[in-house]
């Protein structure tokens, strides 16, 4: 059975193991938003919710919602273990995150950034009701020095 629930402090190591695996399928990751210190900081921030995705008590992914308490909640980080890619879990996770943002956190809108060149990810979010925002694209500098144009996508219930 698939579930998402708040991550507990002792479980951060499970999230870091998924996050740092070289084959992890990340759909939202920018710059230095990785590593144990980043996850601990997100865990401590009351405006963020750190969530663990599990199947039969096995960690299969995680997500960080940001903007908790505001009408706009951001899907700041979403990641799946490479072992679960292609099983429809990404769609299940996204739908569970949207339900949580709208239901538990009373969001009026959910948004995220996507690289403009990531056509597969843009199509995936489009299939789930996300549309480009009326914002100018942002330029992102990656740790390796490369740049990417980021598009904001929004979802309304």
C-alpha cells in the first residue's frame, strides 16, 4: 500500500539515501538543495513540510512542500528511488501531494519550477493539470556552471 506521511527526524537518513543515489529520478531539484544539512533545515522550517513516501514501510521517495500556511504551496522537492521509476508511482505521489496541499494545508494553488528543456517532465505535469504561470522564466545556475531556464507551472483545484 502506498502512503505519504511526515518524515520523522530519525528517518532523515532514509531520505538522504534516496536523494544522494546517482540514479534517483528527481523531478524538482535546484542547486544545493540536497544532502543531510539541507533536509534537516527543511525539516525544521515551519513553513515547509517534509514527507516520506512508502510502500509497505519501505521508503520509495520523498517530497518537501513549501509555503505551508499560505494560499500558494510549492512542490519544492519531489524525488523517487530509481528502483520505483516506471511503476506509476510518480503519478501516485504527485496526486497524493496535491491532495495534501489542498486538503490539509488549504492551498488555493500549487506550483513548482521545471527546466524548460525537460519535455517529459513538462508533459507529465501538464497531464496532471499544471499550466505555465504568467511569470517570466527564471535562469538557474547549476553547481556545474551550466544554466537552465526554469518555468513556473501552477495547478488549481
